[in-house]
């Protein structure tokens, strides 16, 4: 996937997308040792999962996504991480539906 997919980099996360010919989206989350110790890597992965979970209903089906955490993610809160993921998914043209409006 890393070789065949298209990557989109952000200071907090790298998104790698690859078509999978399925009727659903699969999302993988990773944080290497460069992110920090085990506690920090787990926090980074939790932040990525939380952001991805909120955006999953809007993601176009038929893709495998890999989210790789970068060290600056540790200083962020969940809304900032979700915004970064949304930005990269828009850049990759993988968001189908617009964000729900709150009034």
C-alpha cells in the first residue's frame, strides 16, 4: 500500500490512499517510534482514530487509507486533528458528502 498508494502530507499526519475495489473503506492507523514512547504513540493513534471515526460516514467507499502519525500531533487536541484529516481527505478528493451544518 505504501508503494502503490498516493500520499498526502500534513505536519500532523500522512494520509496514504489506495483503491481497493471493495464497497467499503478500510482505515489503518500507525505511529512509529519517531513519534515518541509507547504512551505517546498510543495517544497519537487514539487522536487519529477519533478524527477518522467522525469523518468515516463522509469518506468515499472503495479505498484503503493509511494514517501515519507525526510527532507534532502530540501537542494537538482532537478537533485540530480532525480538521487536518478533513483537509487531506478533501485534497485527495475522498470526501463524498459535505459537512453537516449546525444551526
